[in-house]
């Protein structure tokens, strides 16, 4: 009878050790997954910072194209847009859209007209960009009231 009790004790301890090992293995797997996720987030933050510095150059290209005609800037503009698209950065569509505080910043208000109803974006003063769901730079807009 003592051997049977001893055997049951050993079995309980073995089960306890096995369960502890399984928990530790699961914790390690979860830790690895979270570290991979964090590393991906760091890469995205670094990309955002770099592209924040590139966007003023793109703004200058748009301004130059508007001032001097698109002929000389069309190819450069296309290349920049393709580059941003490859990197997962997309332009925030603002013109003619309802104002969205998450993606846009009001710089000016103007009177509503036939083409722009109240609360709609009447003019886009500076383009906005986002990377996935994160806004890198909000669009600066003029909203009709």
C-alpha cells in the first residue's frame, strides 16, 4: 500500500513538472511572437520617420509642377508615387470628401457652395499620407461651413 501511495505521489509530481514545462514552452512561444511583432513595429516607426522627411520634397515637386507646368515633372511625380506605394504609403483622399478629424487638419473655412456642401473638403492645401492605418501626416484642408 505504501508503494502505491509512493507511486501516486511520484505520478502527481511528474504531472506537475510536465504541466510546468508545457506552460514555460507556451510562454516562450508567446514571447517570441511578441518580440517579432515589436520588431516589425519598430521597422514601421523608422519608415514613418524617414518618409516624413521625404514628403516635403514631394510637396515641392507638386508645387513646381503647378507653377511651371506638368511636362517636366510628370515622370518624377509618377516615380515618387510608385515608390511610396511600394513602401505601403498611400495618399489620403480629401478633396470632395466629408471632413475626417483622424486624417485631416482644418486650416481654413469657407462658405458652402453648390459644389461643396457644409462639412465637406472644398480645397486640399497640403496632401496627407498614411501607412496602413497610421497617419504619417494629416491632409491640410479648407472646409466649407
